[in-house]
C-alpha cells in the first residue's frame, strides 16, 4: 500500500446514499464505488478551496481520458524508442561486425567466407541479425582458419 494513503474508517451508507452513488456512476461514467467517493470529495473540496484543487492530474470525468491518453502515448513513445535502439544495435552489428551493408533499412547483406576461397552472399532481415552469426555465418569453418588461408581478406575487411 502506498505510504501516503491511509485506511480512514469504514463508512455506513444509507440506501438513499447508495442510490445517489449509483446515479453518480451513471452520470460520470466512473464505475468504481471508491473512485466515485474520491471524485465527490474532490468536487466538494475544489468548490471550497479552488486554489488548492488545481492539480490537472486529479482524475475527474473531464480529464480521465486525457490522462489515460497521455499514459498510452508515453508508453507508445517508450516502445518506439526501444525498437529504434534495437534496430540501431542490429545495424551496427551488421556493418561493423559482419562487414555487411543495410538494404532498404530492412535487410543486412553480408558475405560468408569459406576456407577454399569461396564467397557466398547472405541476406537476412535486420531484426534477425545477432552476435552468434559472427561466429557461425561469417567464416566457415572458423575465422582463424579462413584468415590464415586467405591473407588478403584481412586487408579487405580491415582486420588486424
């Protein structure tokens, strides 16, 4: 439980008060009983003390949708940022570790180098690029053997 909140007291409501709350639910669209009571307290307070009740994030029927939309937009931006960061990481991996190139911002094209000098071109979706490809798809059977048998490849790829 939030340390700023307290359980005050159990409140006994009359039948008429419960009917009033039900009418408020219909009028405001707020379906939670406790939320209606909170809303009613806020409304009375804001009329008695207007200067203290100007917090735009207090959830009243007028701004519930606005606050919810702001939260959804924030979440969408966070997801978009994470996706962009992930794609940048994959692009970096493609160009700097697989010595490849990006095609249409969707694919990574790189070469696989074989010990006998054969070169095969590979093209994979950018989101499928991963570090294991460096070990398994770039040099076959492995980096040291291929670079030992094809020394000019070191110069071509800029490997020391």
